[in-house]
């Protein structure tokens, strides 16, 4: 075997891919359609890299690989990308017959691949047969590459559409923040254009695909880590939201307060508008039918604080309730912060530290230790 730094990195990605697949399939925690398609995608990427790794380290020749090992796995990349993204964005999505047709190119290529194998087994000697299948292999590579680029562009559009559909806050719906997904799709699209360049150069000059395989190894790690991490946060937030909805606090009346403050507290205590991470002074003032400047002055005069700090005080109190509760000890700090209404982990930590002089992690550790002692 001939190892170098490049195929060593590729091997690391292959091992990482197999470990991820085994761990996820053996875990009862990850039971969703999006995760199953993520596992299928990562397994497909891993096997594709393995398929090219074997001849690269001289276990077999490249010709032998195409004769006995090759499977047109690249044709599976687009449908697996599609089903993972769609089921992540829309967990209740029902697969249609048209969507299943995305697997048709792979089925056709697999049938041609089987015919190629049969021809080899029976020692079919007609030269045109081997020329034809040599062209088929090139076509599969080009088609899979173009199919992948088109699919990734489509999924980027679907991601932007998803954000537009979830602009308004709804307490019964958990909105996935998907900047990470858009970045991932853009990275995959960039890699696919690299793939296009390498296919062209290979057809003309017969160059190495090391850069593409190393990128795929990185993608295996990136998708595995982020896919599971983001899925875990969503699941945590679902459970936290169920708890919150079953313990909604009632509004407190105080006739001595300004009528706009009373109305604002109604929105906060009953409608829980502070859970909307996109809440602004303008949107609240519109809901109260008062100018934003007037509302800001009332909050400053009546409550001796500003709008952002006042809203964040509700969010911090909500987060503190979750952090104090032993039932929520298994959930991530990030999930709790997002479910309390903050739009990012950093915003949560900053507001929490400002209000309590402690980080959420330190507060959680302190309160849970007090519970154990008691």
C-alpha cells in the first residue's frame, strides 16, 4: 500500500463517516426522517470516498475498481441532499411519488452498471461494448455533477423561502434558524463547482481528484456534527416549549400603572411575545397602537429601564426557570436560550450575565447543586 498525507486525510474522513453512521443507528435518540436521510447521505459520501481510496493506495488498480467495485453513488447525492433538507425544514413532510423519481437516475445507472459487470463475467469481447461503457462512466460523472449543482441551488432557494414563511412569530411553531444550513449548502455548491472543474480537467488531461476527496472528507465531518447538533437543539426546544405551554402564567392587574404598560404586560404575560426573537420596539408599539418614541419614554419613566432590557428581563426569567428545573438539566444551554426568546447563544449569555452577574452555565450549576443539597 502507498500512503501519503492526502489519502491519509481521506482515510480519516472515511473512518469518521462509518463511526457516525454506527453511532447514530445504534442510538434511540435520533429517530427522525431527516436524520435517517442524513445518515444515508454520509454513508453514501463515505463509500464513494472509500471506492476511490482503495485504488489510490494500490490495493487494486483503477481499472479493477471500475470493473468489480464501482457503484454510481454520486447519483444518490442529489436525492439525499433533497430529502435531508426538506425533512429538516418540514418534519411532517409527506414524500410524493414525484419526489421518489429523484432516485430514478441512480436506478438507471445501476442497471447499466450491472449489465457492464455481466459483460465482464461472460468475457464479452466486442470492443464497442467496452467503449460504450467507458462513455457511460463519463456521462454518469457529468450528469451527477450537474444534477447535484441544480439540486443545491434549488435547496438554497427553498431555505430562503422557509425564512420568508416564518417571519411572523407563532408560539405553537418552533422556527429553525437556518443560517448554518444556507452556509452548508453554499459550501457544498462551491465543492460541486470544484467537482465540475476536475471532471473537465480529468477528461482532458487525466488529473487527480485529491482535492475533491479531501473536501468530501471535511463535508462528512461537518454534516455529521452540525446535523446532529442542530437536530438535538430542535428536539430540546420542542420539549421545553411543551413545558412552557402547559405552565403559561396569568396576567397581573395593577390599576395604578399606565394603560400602555398594562397592555404591554398583557402581551408579555399572556401572549408571551418576548419568546419572539425578532421582537422590536416598532412591532410592539404597532400592536399597542402607540408611537415607538412614546412607548420608549413610558417604559423609561414607569419602569426605569429601556425596551431591550425590559424584554430581556422576561427572557432571562424564563431561562432561569428552565435552568433551575432539574427536568431540564439534560437540555443544552443554547436550546434553553433560544427557547426563552434570544436570537443567538451570544445574545443569551450577554443578557443573562448582565442581569444575574453569572453565566447561564454557572447559574445552572449553582442552582442544581443547591437542589441536591436540599
